[in-house]
C-alpha cells in the first residue's frame, strides 16, 4: 500500500506538498528523509530520468517528474508498480491543473499543503489492489512502466555522500596546506634568526667598542 506521498520542486528540491498521514509511524521518518535527500540530489545533478524507482528496505520509492515538479510515493515492496505510477499520475494531473502557474513563485516549504485533501482522497482509492477499479487499471497499458529503471536508494544517495566527503576532504587539505605553508615560513624565519643572530651580536659589540674608543680616546 501507499505509505508516504511527497511533492517537490525539481530546481531546488523545495517541498511543495505532502500527504499528512494520520498514523504517525516513526519508522517512516527515516524514509521521508531519504525522499528529501533524493529531491536534493535530483536538484543538484544532471537532468534526471522522468520516472524512476528505488528500493529501500521493505519499500520502494517511486517518482515521476512533470513540468518541473517531482511527485514521489513510498510503497510496500509488493505493491504493484503500475498502480504506484497511476497514483502519481492522478496526483500530477490534479496538482498541475490547480497550481502549475504558482510553482515557480513558491518561496516557502509546503506552500500547497492544502493539496493533502486530494492526496488522502486519492490514496484511499489505491489502498486495496483487489478492487475491480484497481484490477482494471493494472490491465491498462501504462507507458514504459516495465522499462522504468530500478536502483538501490543507498547506492544512489551514497554516491552523493562520497562526493561530498571528497569535496570536504579536499577543502580540509587546502586549509591544512595553507597552515603548513604559514608554519614553514615561520620556521624558516626562526632558522635564519638563529643562524645570523650570533654574527649580529658580535658585529654590534664590535661597533659599540669602536664607538666607545673613538669618543673616550
């Protein structure tokens, strides 16, 4: 069955709407964060596929992108992929019809939170896969459902984490290099002082003695 539903803007990953489920399952918070991380990755990377599925533990994350908006749902692993994408298509058509002209101007998260009413109504229609309505939908041809790429969410998000770690390590290395260069200059300066200080002291004493003799005698 459908567990979570989130809608976000593709350009920056800003959450636009969410299914406010009545059962506050704390375990789902982990997968909600995965979905938000996926939105962030989509917004930062190259042009993503318009549809993709990601396996994560006992669930699948399915999303579709249309007109700059990403519609995502978390479903049980056994939930039919056809129904999941039909569910997302229903959401996309209604959301686009109501809000497409306002998406680009949205400045705060969950600006379209009232869309939850439609999410909940549509979700109830897709709860039971054995209803005649849903059986009919599974028999319909849904474009390219079987060809939709399926990957592991940890693998996908892990790549981003590894990249962030490389950037962070590179930045740290640059800072350490700057610190090392500064310390090297200080050590070099101190070495020169230690090397030439005795000569400077002797030269100073000679000049002092010479001046004293000149003025005294």
